[in-house]
């Protein structure tokens, strides 16, 4: 079993990204940047998902489920949430934030490939396909999502630094 301290540390990093990005955005936001609100929205959403699913195995463990069942349930819930996030990303980027065409190739590949692949891998973990590796797959999924949050954070910082300071 993965140590719960590791999961709590991942949750703390997710909270830190969400809080710091919000603070930076409030201090330095300018209305002429179209992509910034979308990046903030998705970074906060990713951070919330990371925090929530860092705590799910501990909640399942409180119900005294077996370790295998605990990870299968956690993995299935995480896979469903990731799939819902992916669908939300596709629909919202095109409707609410009309910036799809301005996204970089890496962002488009992330939306088109990484999200459905990650959700599928986690859902396969819920079926028991990974056996004892389900916990490792779950932790890897958390770290991948945390990396995406960090990437969005760096994009926010770069966007804000590109702008000329107001005089």
C-alpha cells in the first residue's frame, strides 16, 4: 500500500498550486489576455481533483476495505472523474473560452491523447487488470495530473511576464 503521507503531500502540493496561481492572477491579471481565464479555470480544477483523489484512498481505508478493493474503488472513481474532466475540457474550451485555435500543439495533444488514455488506464485499474500495481498506477495518475497543473501554472506565469507593465 502507498503510504498515506505521500498522498497527503500530493494533496498539499495541489492546494499550493491552486492558491498561488489564484494569488498571482488576482495581482497581475489584465483583461486583454484571452487564454489566461481558461488556464486559471483548468489549473484550479486540476488542483481540486488532485486534492480530492489524494484523499479518496484514505476515506476508503476508513471503511476497512481490503487493500485491493480500496485501490480498485479509488481507481474507478478517479478514472470517472478524469473522464468527466476531459469531456468538460473539450466542451468548455470551445464554448466558454473560445481559445481552442490559439492553444499550442502540446495543449491540444494533452486534451486529445493524455486525458482519455489516463482515464482509460485508471478505469482498467478498477477492473482489476493491474493487480498489485493498481496503487502505483493510481499514484502515477495523481502525479501526471499534478504535472499538468504545474504546467498550467508555468503558462500563467509566462503569460503574465510577457505583458508590458502598465505605466
